C-alpha cells in the first residue's frame, strides 16, 4: 500500500497544473462558475488517465485493495485541499467549503467521489 500512497503525490502536480489551466485559460473565456465546472471535468479526466497508467505499471491485486487505495487518496486529498488552500493559498474556511455546494453549481465534490472510486473502476476495466 505504501507505493499507492506515494503514488498520490504526483496527483498534486496534476491538480496544480489543472488549477493553473483554469486560472490562465478558462477564467479568461468563461465566468468563474463555468471555469470551476470545466476544470472539475478536466481534473476527473486527468486523474482517470493517471490511475489507468499507474495501474498498468502497478496493478492492484484485489478489489479490496482498490477500495483502500481510493480511501487513502480521498483522505489525503481532503487534508491537502484544506491545509494548502487555507494556509498556503490563503483562502478562508468559508471559501473552501463553498466548493462543496452543489445547489450553487459547485461540483468539486465530484472530483472527491472520483478519487475514491477511480481505483476500483479502473481495476475492473483493466481486468
């Protein structure tokens, strides 16, 4: 499990690159909410590709293992999001929680759901 935990760290680079793409490209062409929604979709796609390639190189051995991987990645992502978002990026706690408001079109939670289930889904597709 250690290698899969360590494999989470490159996802930070993917997320930061996606955020830069949102700010430098999407935000110039779309309003803030639309840019958020599009970058959520691109993040899901990029993470899907990453997990696919990762599992080609290091295939999990069981379905149960994929569920552990997804759980670990979810916890690490939430911790990183709030620690980095608040203490490094300087966002308020309220601002960070706003991205979870589906009723206002904030769809970030879909990324968290995907991070949780992608290991299982990719594993099943690659079997």
